């Protein structure tokens, strides 16, 4: 892999409290169901969503509903796999696009394999609200969904304290700023703990680079390695760089750091054979 670079987007967490009151959810239409076993042998009940078997919900608000989804995985499928779900409320349709990979730990009671979970949130207004979920597109024609009253973590953008090339990543009309990370130029941030830092990295493909690629991001403080993670990625099918059309972003990979009390300068380094 030659002249490879990484774009990295840095976030710090603002902690929030979720108070759940008078929250009800009723599945109005009978839908096939299955139990999917995940890590630590936890079984979670999912509803099977297809083009012909939508899931209808009645939700009392105000609240926030998080919807988790897993794509039914077939042996002839390769990562990543896209799929689309339609969310209908009050005769208005919204199409949501996802991209997932095969999970090595999620399988149903009848040994069917599923993809890694992807989720989205619904802001439920005051009163009784009706929603319909329908599968629009998926190679396996089946997606499993489950529901949880859960607020999203509130993130605040945390910019590096030095200048780096910025890339504007666009997905679903949302623009996110990434900072270019080179093998010989770490991205540095200043943080005050205690806080959790989330770093999201995407490999920048050019039009000659194909297939699955690996890279490593290492987080260090004063030369001491805090954490290191190897990422294996493929090209994204759902996003582009607005200001760099010559580059193709990969699917994302996340690195989380639990920072203790105090002031720190964290270096994010790109490691690997990029000769």
C-alpha cells in the first residue's frame, strides 16, 4: 500500500443522564421473531424485517427510541454489505442506509449468522405516535431489529491544537470534518480528564487501491503507548469526501481512550508498512 494516509475525526464525550418516564412500546402487527446470541451468551429478542413483513410500532413520547439492526448473513455474501430501511411516520417516508460486516459472535437459535449491529435513533414527540419499519433493500432480504429506550451519547467536537489538512466527509447529507494523519506526522490533541476520547479513522483509498486493507493507530502520551488498535477496512459505499474527490474513504474504525484526571497531550500515530 503506497502513499497511504488516514483521516481521523476526534470527539470527546459529554456525559448525560437519561430519565425514562411513562415509556411504552407496542408491536401492533404480528411479525416473525428470532433470538440472536451475542458476545457473553446474551440473548436478545429481534423482530425479523422483510419487504413483505413490516414492523409497526406505537410509541408514547416524549422520549428517544434507539433501533438496532442486524443483516441476515448468507455464505455467499462478502463484507461490507449495504442495506436500506424505510421508516414511515404520518405518511412521511425516510430512507436510512447502512453498511455492515459479518459478525463472528451473532447467530440465531437455528444457527443463522448475522452482521454486526447498526443503529439509529427516533426522537419521539409528545403523545402517542405510530411508526412502520419496512425493509427496502438487502441482499439476504431479511434484517433483524430490536428496540431500546436510549438517548445517544452527546459528543463535542475536539479539534487538534495544530494545523492539519481537513477533509469534509459527507454521508446522508451530514458533513464531518476529518484530519489527515500521516506516518511521519501524528495528530495531537490536548484534553483535560476525566473524559472518554473517541477517535474515528478512515483509510483514504485512491482509484488504484482495491480490496481489504489494514492499518494501525497508536495513541501515546509523552512517548508512552496508551492504546493501539489494528483496523481492517474496505471502501465505503455510502460516503464521499466533498473537498477531495480523488480520494475514496473507507468504512470507519473507532478507538476509545479512557483519560484519567489531569491535563494530557495525546499523539495519534499511524503505524504500518506504507513504503
